[in-house]
C-alpha cells in the first residue's frame, strides 16, 4: 500500500521511468571490478531489464458448460537484461572471481524504481544464474551489447510474494 497519496497533476517532480531504475547484484554481494570500482556503480550501462512472473493454471471441468474450479497452478519466472560490453565484462569478471565457472554462481538482483515525492518500489529477482549470453554485432552507430538470461527461481514485485504459503525449508 502506498505510504503517500499519488499527486495529480504531478507538477513538481517526475514519475518513475527507465532512468529512475537502479539494478544491483546482491547475495552474494558482487564485489569490485578489476579496476577497483564498486560493480554497482558500473551498472548504469544497461539498455533494458525485463522480468516476469507467470502462473499457469488448469481449469477443472465437469458435466457443465461452465468451469468448476481452477488449480493453484505453477509459477514460472524469467529475467533478462542487456548490458554494454564493458559492463558485461565487469559483471562476468566479478562473478568469476567468486567461483570458477561464472555460470554456476547463484546471485540475487535488487531493482529499485525511485523518484523524489513518490514511494520507492523495490523488486527482487532471486536465485539467478547466468543461463544465456547473447551477442549481436551489426553495422551502424549502436554500441556492442550483451544480452543475458538469468533464469530466476523467484520474483517479488515490490517485495510481495504471490503465493499464500511461501516455499520454505523444513523446520525440523
């Protein structure tokens, strides 16, 4: 629930947009780049980040034209981002420094959308690994980009779980 009313018209500030978004690699905290710069400071060099939660449910039917019910279904999460080549190399090197085989390292992403005068919205993309890396180079003025898919295990929009009883380990 918002902590402050949404101002209409918003004449003294901005709404959240792409430039209001900050992506940070956390848990484990991804350390410094080879140049000694904190990696999260280098992460402004991205073109896009997209993450989704999709619940696939089955419709239960009987001997009536209307459905009887739905199942709880199954969640599926995706996350992909496109970084400039230098930023990708910094991410790869920092993760590789944690453990040989950068594709085997689990990490979380925290994405914050913030503008003064509005509530900050913090999303978490949990249990990521770099599962796909794609490069497309072509003639023209655009910089070289690397697209990555992170294959997360969970996405929390604004920190809220979509499941009534979250998955947890046994307490025994």
